[in-house]
C-alpha cells in the first residue's frame, strides 16, 4: 500500500513517543504491527515504559472524516460495553481506552488530531493466515470445532447486547496460544450495527467485506441487517475452514456487483463438490458431508429469513457432526496435536544444529579456537526466505553451515539453507507446549516449555523427562553444563513469579522462586563460571549454589535475552531498544542503540562482535559500545526470534519463518 512520504514520516515519528488517554494513562508506542487503508496499529506499553503490552489503533490524519470517526467511536463504545459486563467473554478482544491525540508533525507545521483506541494485545496470528497456508488447505475438523466454538461464544455475547458484528471474517479472528490451548478472539467491531427494532432506518456504513457479507449488507439503509447477517458470515467461514477455499471468492479487480449477483443467484457452495480437498476426516464420509452441506447451504441463503435464526442454532447443528467426524477419523496430520507423537525420530535429523547455549561454547570461543574470526566490516544482508503463511516459530538452533532446527506450535521445522521442511515430532513431545530447545553436554536434544516440560530426546527419538512433572511451571530457557547439570528458568503459572530449577546428575531438582519478577527469559554462564539470568521487570540475577542474588541496574525494562561475550562479560537486550553491557564483575551499564524497537535475541557473530535481532525487521551489531543498525530490506517488518553465527556470517530467523543472512558481501 503506497503512502505519502509525510505520512510515513509521521508514522515513524510516533515510535518511541506516548499518547495520553483518560485518567492521564500513557501509552508508549513501540512498533508498527499493522497498517490498513485508514490507520496504523502499534504495539505499545501501558502506563509505564515497560508496562504490559497493548495495541493502539490510530486513525491517520488523512482519513479523519465524519464517517471514519464515527466508525472508530462506535467500535470503542461497543467494546467498552462488552467489557463492562459482569461476566465478559474472553473471546472478544478487550477494550482499554479511547482518545484523541494532538500530534506534532515532523519538520514543523500545524499539529494534527488523531483518534486512537487501545485494545488487548493478542500474541498470535489471524485465522486468515492459518487458512492461507501455504499450501492453502482445509483444517482438521477438531481444530475447526475448537476454534469456531469460541467464535460462536463471542457472537452470542455480542448478539445478547443487541449488537451485530457485520464484519466477521477470518482476518478478524485472532488465534493465540495460552499454555497448550489455542484461544480465538473476535476483533474489529468498526462496522457493528446497534439493533433497535423501534427504528425504521439505520445509517449505512461502507466497508462490507466482499465474500463474507450477505446481500442485505449492501442494501441502502441496512434495514434487514440482524443477527442472521453474522450467521451468513459464520457459515462462510465454516465452509472455508473445512473445504480449503473461500465460499464466495472475490477476485482482485473484479466488479463487486458481479459478486453480489453470485450471492443472490448462484448455487450455494458444497463440501461434496470439493472431492478429497476437504478436511481429511470428512473424506469418504458422505453422510457427514451431506449433513454439513445442509447447514452451510441454509446458513448462506441470500434471504436472511431462510437462514438459522442465531449463530447458536447454526452451531448446535454443525458441532455434533464435527465431533463425529473427529471420532471416526482420529488424529490427522495438520492438527495441533502431533499425529506422529508416538513415532520415534532419529536424533541425527538435528545433528548440525546448535544455539548460543551450547555446551562450553563460550570458554572455547573466548580462546578463539571455535572458528576463524572473519571480517564483517562492510556487512550486507539478504532475505533467504520470505515470511511463510501459517508458520509460527518460537526458537531455533542455528548450525555453522547455516541450517536451522526451529520449533513452533505446529511442530518441528528444518531450514536447509534454501527452504523450510517439516520434521517428525519426537515421541512423547507435544509441539504446542515447547518454548525452546538446546543441546545437552552429550549432544542430545533438550526441549523445554509449558507445564514443566523438560525432556531429553535421545538417539532413539524417544523423549525422557529430565525431572518429575512440575506442571505449575513454564520454562523459557535452559543452560546445559559439561558435567551434565542443567539450569532451567521461566515462570510459575498459578501465582506470577520467576523460577529457577537446577537439575544435577542423579539429583532431585532444586526449585527457587523469585517473587520480584513475574518471569525469567534467558540464562547463560559467563566464561568465569558465573551463571546469570534475565527476565521481566528488569530482572537480572546471579544464580549459584547458595541462592539467587539480584544484579542492580537503573531501569525496569523487560529483558528478553542475554549472551556471554569472549571478554568475560555479557550483553543483555530487551524492550524499547534497551541494551546492557555486563562485566565479569557483574556491573551493568546502558549502551547506545540505534533503534527504539524491542531487542529480542542476542548472540556473537562470526566476526567476534555481538549482534542483536529486533522487532520490525531490525538487525544491529555492537561496535565500541554502540549498537549500530545494519541495512536490511525496508519491506522486512517481521519480529525476529533468534540470531546466531554461521561459518560465513550471521543468520536471523523471524517468528513468521522469514530468514535473513548477513555477511561480508555476496
């Protein structure tokens, strides 16, 4: 989408600043996470520079008019109303604030007024991204059932307050992981209609989503818009999720009137017509296909009077069929549950991978013998892989040859230097629960994550628990020592607190809680043997046999990662462009950074310098105590998850599967 240069300058000018809401609450804008035809979406901190994450939607000054302002105001009021209920639904994005900011324009000029809304930050992807693939395909019926059951629950709450969403579509359904549970949240209430049967006319609001909006939504006055309007949209989504294609596809550049004509007169879409392209559990089940087609056909009728009266009525007819299909078909490939969970995978599939927590790496690296330090005085970057739709990755092991093993909610993935491929899931491992992975002292694979997951995957591909179950804990990082001992850091789930678990060879785990931080995110051992960890609320801590000792510094930013340096110290990175230098004596000071975006991962490069990967596609290198930004493709806006050295440079991987290489020329 092309934008005026002045608008782009204003968009970027807002980064690092704050907007003031009601009760003088401040919202610190950190990164642009979305753009639309009329506004920008920022990830922001609530009230404090390191406060909880929220989303701030801002209406661009060139888009502010009576109609768009009314839509913005209406969404805020509806979400405020829904959130104020005694039992608000968890499946609707939560509203926090709404206001009007007066913002100075870069380079001078008259300040501009920009309406903004503050909403819950949902760390995940849209259902649209999941459905797009690649490849575009139908989803397993059990996943469809779990996700859309929550959507129906949200719509019931909305309709109970005499509100019609009117813009229900896959891109307005957000999916996030809470522990091992996939949670759906309905968002974007900008086109809602407040239904009042005493009114004979309602205002027309433009913007109906082609392919998901029924015919009555295009009628002047919208007099027939009701809860049955959302029934049509939900039916179209059910079909798309089970068929692997849109119910009423709209081609780019097509005259919208042609689509409306098809909505009125064309046959209704059927799963039966899709053959074997439908959800795997439905293939060869004509009775179930017929039952679903009957409800989809009714729900997508052009006449609202012929549809189900409510979304609940539609769902009560569809859900039992989906349950039956899941029972007949069992677990299938593509579900969030690992279909191959009982199939051993040989550990040599991961043989070349490693991460900066590898055994004894820093003591070797400090001697300069791990590899020859290469010249990267004039680094050049290139994108090796564009973002992969439907791919979510959390952590990765980077090999010296540029290969990677990554883990995400959908499973294990391998990068061979040119493309991603799926790997079988080690027996006994639930991919949705895995937060990270590293190598043990004897080069086995240690995976860790939710519900106390900490398992070693051996050569047979079978996972052996490292400790007895610690289901109230979630681990975010692990360090493996040469003597076989392991340190795990993370959080307690029932009552927020950081946690350190030390596991010695043949010993019971020692569990320690840190009440002054809600979460520890990274742990490393310095070259002098000192173990340190970092985490939220500015947590820096020394870990030893006697206990945990806080390491003081002057701020409270969330600290996402830390990595030992060959000089005996460590580099620590976190929110808002915070980069710390820690000496081997554990004194800490802030360093200059050429970005205010969140710094998410840090490691040493093949040139011996420290490198960090950040939000919005930023990559930086430390030079003489200053973190300098490396030029990258300006179209890259992905959020990086990991960075690490290769034999020829540095490799960075983003949460959406994007891969960037930096080296001395190509």
